[in-house]
C-alpha cells in the first residue's frame, strides 16, 4: 500500500509518495504545465490527480478517464496538508459516479 501526501510550504507545494518526491511531468503534462495543486477543480488539481492515478494504477489511459471522478471525489476536497492511501484512492474510484445533479 502506498501513501501519498502533500503540503503547501514557503517554497511551494510538495507532493510525496511513500516519502519520496512525486514530480509532475512538466514536459509531458496533459492538464497543467505549472505543476500540482489541490483544493479545487482546475488544471493543477487535474494534473495531480492524473500523476497519482498513473502511479497508483500503472495505466495512463485508465488514469486519463478517471481524472474527473478522482478530482471531484478527492483532490478538490484536500486541505493545505493532506495524506491519502492506496485504499483511499480505491474507495473513491469504486464510489458511485455523480451525475452532476443535486438533490
């Protein structure tokens, strides 16, 4: 089981996977070329979701498809300092998909 964590520091955002730096692929970024972000839905959070999902799933195509669900169910809700596990990721991915309608 992997653990992903993030923090906003005076030097910028830091994201780790099992205590090692998780770096955005700025050359091949598909959502944002400015790096990771979280706490809302936008290019930076989508890039973070994508990179975490690629690391977690090992499948770039599946990761691309699941980015919106993972951003809505997890990344957009994260605070300044956060930690999520592989189990947490699977729970979000297995949760029922929202249709965008409110009750």
